[in-house]
C-alpha cells in the first residue's frame, strides 16, 4: 500500500493544479473546511475539471476517514415484493396475483436468520414493498423471530415509507407524528436497531409526481427519520439520481439532508467542541451548521457515535444511480460511470456533516465502488448475498461477494480494509465468530 502524502501537501497540490478558475474559491473553502453553498454545488456538477472535483472529494474523505475503507458482513432480506405502490423507477414491485410475487413466512425469516449466523453476518438489512394485507403483528413477529434466533445480529430495517405504511395498518394514522413515533417505539422494542436510507428518492414535488406518485413526500420522509433519531435510532439516507431530476434537485436534496443533520447534531457539537458555522438554509434563513469536515474538528477525530450523541443521527449518504432495466422508465438511459463518480464526489463535498458516504457496490458495480473509494466514498457496503431490488447488467437475485473480494477491492485502491458493524464500530473476526470495539 502506498503512503498518502500529508493532507496539507495534497491541498496545496490541488490548488496549484485547478484547471477551471471557477473551482479555485471552492477549493479554498473545502481546504479551510467552510460549508459550500448551492451555487458552488452546481459549479461542481457543471465543471469539466473533474480532476479537481475528485481531488477535493478525496481530500475531505481522507480528512474524515483517513486510509480506512469500510465494509460489512451482512445479508439483505427483501421479505416481500408485493407493493400497493407502482413507482415508475422500480422493477421490484409486484401485485399479489402477478407472476413472481412472493412474501416470506416467519419460518422463512427464521431460516434467513440462521443463515446470517452461519455466515457470521453482523447485520440483516430488511426492506420490502408496502404489502396491502400483512398485519402490523407480522412485522413485530419478524423482528422478534430474528432477535430470538440471532440475538447478536443487528437489524437494520424498514424505510420511512414502510414505517408510515405500518402506522396506517396499525390504525395509528399515517399523517400523525404520534402514530409514527408509536410504530418506531414498538419496532424498537421488538428488536429494530437502525433504519436504512431507502425511499428518499429525490426530495422534489415534480419528481415525486412524475416517478413515485403515491409514495410519501420528501418532507414526510425527513420527519420519519427525525422521529427515529429522537427515539435513539441511527439512520442512513439515499438519493436516487439519474432519471428525471435536475442537478438543482440533487443539490436541494443534499441541502435538506444537511440541514436536518445540523438540527440533529447541534447539541452534540456544542458539548464535544466540534466546529459550527453560520449557514444559509435552502430557503434563505440563517442557522447554525455543524461541519465535521472542518480541519480541526476532523483532526481531533470528532465524529458522532452512539456513546457521545444522545439521539440518533444520519450515518451515511448512499447515492443510488438509477438502473432503468425492466422499470417503467426503461426508455431513459440511466447515468454512466463519470456521472456516478461526480455525484459521489459532490455528495462528499456538500454533506460536510455526514461522517460517511457509501458506494453501494450492487448498484455501482464493485469495480466502480473500488474507484469511488479514491473519490469521496469510504464504505462499499457488504457481502449482501441475495438482492432483489436492482440487478445490474442482467445479474440474478444472487449477488454475493466474499469478504476477501471486498478486502481486495479496498487494498487495491490503496486503503486499509476495516470490517465495521452497522454503527461503524470495528469488528474483530475469527471465522464466523466476531467481537466489536465498543465506542
Ligand atoms: O428505496 C429502487 C432504490 C432503494 C431502483 O441504508 C432503485 O445502508 C436504482 O436504500 N435503480 C433500496 N435504485 C436500496 C437502499 C440501500 C441500499 C444499500 C444500503 C442502504 C443503507 C440502503 O433502491 C429503494 C429505492 O430508492 N431503487 N429501484 C432502480 N431501478
């Protein structure tokens, strides 16, 4: 593994080699840890000087996470593809009487939990469609079954839209915050450990009505995550890009997430002494921002952990490139490699209060995810095994890589592979046995 030069030296070199003069003030802001605004985000999307964009993202990524590349040993479980919605970008959903429709029984779920233990998995990542008939008890029983069968495996489950659906079927009212909070508490008591970032798509009304009408709005998605944080659960966020949205939509999506994380982390930042700055909201108002990418904050290793933060928070953003195959939007081309790379970089640069940015290898391909480790991403997700939601280039449902594959990908990219658990604690492994570094 080659040694990466000191960050100051790199910053200096980046500044010397900027080819697009519009990027010079942005580079200076990034180097000094100043928050970037929407216009600067747009410049990063439009410039032809991709080298500078990549170099700046890499600088920030190394400042926050050094030479570590995270992966995990997990199993994704998509318990049912039957869905009341018909989002146009989604090739996963089926109606109940349609070919290929399925739902897992509790016995199937128990078998999956046993397989997770046998594989030494630390996490089960569970999401499914909005099933019109399964009762609320099914979801609680699912969690309890896994808890009983595999007590040490972390359950990361249910996107915000599923939580709202559960509030509705539990007759707690889908619009009401108390109902959603009640659902989150019930799920937590049954074994839920955190929430994945799915279903955020792009927070924009036009995109919502063109591609996923009927699904919860961006505002509702953000509220569910806010409530989950208040209930002590860490969550992730996604951005599904490369279909009908604009660059402006992507930047606004990032700004809204960044603003929410400011709210969530402000108390933590004040007590820990992390950098805060005055920032302008997406709608023009001023607020106090938490900037983890500030050089002093990053050098002090100040990142939220479950020990130091009294609430949950966003851990990672996962930019998801739209995969058109078999969806109603199949006529759209979907983003290509450079677009994916740039979006990863811009995400890293804009989301200065997210500790991690993930390149989900299933959607990016392992080859691109490896490259993205050098361009903003510090995590490539896990062994996965079965994945039903998207299939790149005709892949089947079995989409598995070994730990060795993930470690090799990280090493080849010049990083030190570190197995993490869902909460980004280091895992020490001996075959299928593992322990975790407590915070
Ligand atoms: O919610 C659906 C998206 C998401 C397509 O939190 C599509 O750690 C691209 O959220 N092309 C599921 N994307 C995946 C997801 C995820 C993945 C890995 C890690 C984490 C995490 C979360 O995939 C869905 C939807 O937004 N999606 N169809 C498509 N055709």
